[in-house]
C-alpha cells in the first residue's frame, strides 16, 4: 500500500465537523518570534496579515480571539528542563519586548493573552477552561511556529475536546520542510488544514453568539 | 543561513542533561498498533525487541517501566472530537484485545499501564503525577507511532518537567518520512534522539534507587 | 462584621448562571464507597436513590451522565504519595468489585465511566475534554464523599470552565460535620448548593440537545 | 463508631513520609488578600511572619520558594465561570497592586511567581512542571485562605505526586470555622498538618541540594 492508503486504512484524515462557536488562537506572534532582530524570530509578516484579517472579522462577530506568548518569570529559568534543550527560549522573560504581542496583529485590550511556559498553548495554562467557559466548540489555530508551538497547540486542542481548523497561510515557520511535515501530520491526525479564505467564508456565515 | 544555522542561532538542539532517576515510557505497543491484522497497526517487531532489551534492564535495576494504551469506554466514543478526525482509533475499546499490551514487550504485572484517550501519554492521565511520585528526572520515550503518540508524549514530557531521551530504533511508525521528520523536530526542540545501545550503556552505569 | 458579611463583602456566594447544556457527574458511587462491608464505605442508599432520579431523567433527555471510580493499576500502588496518606484507598484496584459502579445507581452502558487516581474527577483524567466535546456548560455534581471527592471535583469543575450545581441530598459522607462544612465552602466559592427537586425541575424544562 | 474511628478504619490520617527535596509554596499572600483596605483581604500579618521565617531558611539552603497570585488578564474576565460565583475575585487584574506579592513576605527576585486563575496553585499553571523540574518530593504549603486556595492547592499537590506538609500557623483565613474544618480534612486525607517550628527544625536538618 502507499502511504496515503496506509493512513486511510487506519482511519485517519477524515474531515472535521465544524461547530457554531469558533474561537481563534494566535500562537506566539510576539516580537521574540516576529522581529528578526532576535535570533529566535523569523520572517512572518504575510502570515500575520492573513491572520489579522480573520481576527478582525471574528472580533466583530463577538467570537473570542486569544493570543499566546511564551513568558518566563526570572525565578523559573533555572528550573525548567525545556530551557536546557532549547536555551534560546530563555530570552523570553516577562517585562521584555520579546514577550509582547506584535502590534501588527491588531491585538486589542479585549483579547485574552495566555502566558505559557512551553510549546503548547494548553499545557500549564488556563486556555482549556477559557474556551469551555466561552462555549467554544471549534478552534482555529494560527501563528508560529508550525513545527513547534502550533503543532503542540493543535494536538492539545483536539485532545481537550475541540474541533480544530488550521489555515496554512496563517502559520509561519523558520524552514519549509518542518512546516510542510507538520501540516501533513496535523491534516492526517488532528485537524483540518485549510486556508484563510475558507475560514473567512465560514466565519462570515456564522451567527454571532447571543 | 542554512536551516541548521537558523536553528542553532535560535538556541535549539542542545544536549539534554541526564539525571540519575530514569524511567522508560513505552507508548502504545498494544495489539491495535502492533498486530497487522488490525488496520491501525504496522510492522514493529524490531522496535519492540529493542525496547524490551531496555525495559528488562530498567526493571532489573528498579527503575519504573510504564506502558500506555489507548482505551475508550463505550460511553466516550460519541463525545470525543479526536474520534471524528481519526475514527480508526474508535476501535480501541476497553476489554478488547486491541488495547492489551503486546506480550512480546515482556510487560510485567509490576509495570504501571496508563490508559489514555488521545495522542499524548500525559494528557488527561496520571502519568506526570506517577513520575513525580517516583522521583523520576529523565524519561526515555519509546513506542509507536513516532509521528503521533511518541511525538505528543515527548513534547508533554519536557513540558511536564522531565529530561527526555528518544532511542530512535525503539520508535516505530507507519511510514518513513513522518518518522524522520518528527525525530528531527524532537532532536531540535524537545529531547535527545539517540539509540538503544547508548541508553543501555547509560542505564548500566546508574545506581539503583534506594 | 459577621462571617456572612465578610464573605459577602469579599464578593462570594453569588448565584450561578444556569446554562442550557447540563451534564450530571456521579462521583464514586462504586461499591468500595457504597457497600458497608468495605471499611472505606458508608451508608448512602438515600443519596444514590436521589441521584438516580436525576440521572434517569437526564439520560432520557440526552444529557450526558458520567460516573467516576477510583481504580488503581497494581503497578501504580507503590508510587503514588496519596496512598501513603490515605492507604485505605489502595484497596481500590482495577478488576475488583470495589471499583465497579453500584448497580443501584442505574448506570447504563451508554454512560461514560471515568477512572481516577485521586480525589478530583478532573485531575489526571479526560473529563474536562469529554465535557467540552459534549458542549456542556453546567455540571451537576453528586456522589461521595462530600468532603473529599465531591469537593475536589466541584473546585476543578468551576476552574475548568463549567457552572456547578450541587444537590445536597445527592451527596453522601462518612460524617455530618465535614459534609456541612464542605457544602458551606462550595456554596460560598464554587457552585450553588441546592436540592434534587430543584435540579429535577430545571432539567425537565430544558430542551434536549439536537 | 466515632468519627475518628470511621476515618481510621477507612485508612485515612496516616503520617506523610518526608522526602529530602522540599519546596515551599506560598499561596496568595498578595495585597488583594493581605491588605485589609481591599474587601477580599483579611488580617494575616502573623501568618506572613511565620511563613517568612520558613522561606528565608529554605532560600538560604537553596530549596525553591514559590509564590502564587491570582491575576486575570482583562480579556479573561467575561469568560470565566468562577468569576460569576465569586465576582469579588475579578478585582485581581494584572498590573494592579492587588496582584503583587506583599513585600512583608520577603519575596526575592529569585523566587518563582505563579499566576493562577482559580483556587488551586496547580490548575492551569506550570507549577507541577516546575516542581518536577526542580526534583522536589515534598511540598510545604502556606498562605491564604486555608478554606479556599490553600485547600485546593494541597489537594492538587498530593494528586500531582508530592508529599504535603501544612504548618497551620502559616495559613490564614477570613473566619475560624472554615479554617479549622479544612485543616481537619487536609490532615485526614491529603497532607500532614503541623506547625512552623516543626517544619523549621526539619528544614534545618536537611542537606542542601547539590
């Protein structure tokens, strides 16, 4: 069998049901990842712009828009094993510009910002509770990087009970091969990989929550 | 810059410190994944044998050996979004042979078995508590599949506060490209990718816990 | 100020909004807690009957009914700190009668059963994901014991993003003083303490989910 | 049987093993709870002083000292069910004085500060990972309030795999009856209730970590 046949026989890659209560998760479009003066960043202006079109629309319809940022308290830096494997992340310290959400995203004061300590937007954060409290059923995941924090957040989103959509042109990475490989895994196992136009059209047609 | 230079500049890919209290996590070597009469399975006898050499050694030195299996209660099947995306997993029902740990692993009654509902061995399970209670500092992750449950478990392991080692010859997948792509991501961002001989030699030299 | 005035001034004790998508959580009505031949059990036939009236109704309207049971794998027993403080719980081993849900509850095959390793129905389990996947907004918590697993589950339920109702006549305990003290804390800080008649009338008036 | 006999027969109330790697958790000694100009606060200068004696000692021996504070992002306030039940907590907004740790605690820049969104220091936070990463085996829980955030944190601590000690004179509450009732539950089911002198003597005798 081909790889596609193997995956299909195993029951992967089916289309995700879309609910009626979406939220948009914008992963790590903070300056530490978006401003290439920092070594942890990459070029992602196009993906930020594509995401902003969706977040502006979602906010206008009263769907939650939630941003994440990696932000460490100084007292945590010496204790976390992740920072031994990926010490570049230790530059993301609370109170510095690196952890601020990039203004180009159009982030608003009404948007929740989730501070996280690892790759996933859910691990060790209140995000699942926030989504449950908001009655969300479908999570649109965007941001950076596809092969790191986006992938980890997508896996946790579906594990946490939410349908997942990933518009590929809203996801940025440092390199093309990991970007593509992770979108493949996501499309097979965790969420539907689509594009911003498709998500935009779907959001347009949804009624706002009461 | 090359991709390797980009990753290195971002502070990824450093060597993981190895502690003194390891445990071995064996992900989803259950018949549903190991016995190719089931469409969710793949060939992985070599990886099971390589893993067994490590688990036999670890057990003899009183280091914890922990197995996982995906196992759904019938009452959960209709409620979980993951089973819409990956409906093949819905065959893994409690009480069936598919959820039993493959005898070829050498699993023993003293080994804990974690039942999980998604990709990660940590998400919605008591694994992190079990490891903390056992005083574990370093988790060796093996099993199947590399691009699915192994990857998800590795990401959660380091996020949960444990150093992670992944012997590549103890990890199985349905296809080579996702296997390789995920080991690349792991090696850069989450844990050291090594082999069974290296892990074996390291375990041999460690003192047993009191 | 009186204690009541102190709590009111602190902004506690407000009424919980009731949503439209309830579920009933039945905590630990397993034989280990309900059958007084076991030292971990107490008399609770009346609370089981009062709960059954609600679960029968909920099931008939297609609202989820979820049971929990404490159930340890033999391989976990030596590793969990909770079993040092409360070693009586170590009798609750998978495969024994103690971990089975009491037939008097009217549990059905369609009902999910959550296996847990501690006091809370949420900690280290897939319950939050199950509720999110089912679109639940309000959790009715019943079971045993009020001062132990019910209290812990209530606290986690509201922390996980769900409104909480506790019918006091559906909650059992080994002693009256802890029962009363914990219902007081719950009523002030975590959920509305009411009775089975009130919950019954509310459920009757709710439309079934599509 | 008396209540004491019932609990003893059920296997509760045993002494907690003390490990060799403690940490101190100081729950919610932030101005919103310690400065009585705020309606959410209570008098707790004595408990702060008793806790400080322990934290100064622990820090001098290189044991982790971790503080928590409840701190909401403005974008979260409308979405969290807990703030409907306990709307007084909604005053605890990031950037305000209410969420700052009280200087009287002697908090130092090297100490980790955990921001939380509910009662428990563990729920939706990175605390369990931090403790695992630090190799902690025993958690000393202090702070405010005994019947709220201390109780919830103690339950989660033992569920997360740590032995728990609670020095009663380091725990503050708004009222005596809930303080006493919760220390009773803790002593029976979750951790040893002791006093600051006992913890001090134990810490003095422990070797510092390497």
